[in-house]
């Protein structure tokens, strides 16, 4: 779920922004939760700092302004996309030191808001961690793809080995939807190339585990492993 925050000390401006962005989230099918704050102090004292993904932040607020609020937020949250709101274009350049993505000028232009919103969603899609969902009888477990070393199959039982431990679930290797860094090396194994340390004639080392390589998959493995080494 996308955590969206609007922080502006002018209630009417908050409502005007929300009236424009909420229909677009709904049109795009984005699963989101939206929170409002009337000051930088209120935002900083909330439990949203570490989880906020997208922040619309007014610069000219009483007491604690938007720039200082953003500096405090960045101490605990580096991934949030910040969009500054301002009535004065002169303030925009201050956003660089807190890695602000863009800005909106008051009074709002619907076209500009939607343009900036789409850029923010693209940036979040590019930078947000991706996850693999494991379905078990006890419930669902979400594992970050970057932490997965390899998958192992024993008939219908699959085991995913991660840097944090392992999880077993039912499925088929051929039915897993995975990014390009995951490669089939054997009827029983799919590896994350980012964890492959060494490739030999009939096996490879993946996160210190020695896994077999089938002749069928060896040529493809060597090509992709070389690309990984070259960056």
C-alpha cells in the first residue's frame, strides 16, 4: 500500500490538492492510504515518518517550515518522494538539498499536479523494493527479492533460501514470476545471479552453497553471469 501524506497549514489548500490526486489514484488502481497534517511539527511527531512513500509538503508554514521538516524526515527516511508546495518559485531551489523530486505552485493547476504525480509514481516504481509473495497455510509472507539467494524444488515443494533464512511452499519453478537476475540452472534450481560467487564446469557457488548446473542451462548461465560481472 502506498503511504501518501499531505502536509500544509492551509486546510483549504490541503483539501484542494486531495480532491485532485485521489481520483487519479483510483483511476490508476493504486492502493493507497492518505494522511493529512497541518504543520511540520505535527508530521514529525507522528508515526508516518519512516513509512511515508509520497509527501506533498508546503514550504511556507508557520514555525517549522517545509525545508526544515524535510531535513528532519530525511534523517529516518531516504526513500520517500518529496514534492514541495509553494506560492513562490524562488523557494524551489532549496529542495535540492533534501532530494525533492518536484514542486507545485499555488494556486494549483490540475495538469501540473497530474504530471508531477505520474512522475512521482514512476520514481517510486523504480526505487521501491520489490517483493516475492509466499503463500502458505499459515498465511502470506512477503520476502524482498534482493534478499533471495535461490529457489530449490523437490517435486511440488519449493524452498526459497534467503539471506535471513528459508521458507517452504507448494508450487512449480516454471510458474514463478521473477525478474531477469533470477536464472534457471537446473531442473531443481533457480538462482539469483547477484549471489553467484563462482561458476565451475558442473556446479556453481551461490551464497556459499554448491549447486549443480545442467548442461541444458550452462550456456545461458555463462552469458548472463558474464553480464552480471560487467555490471
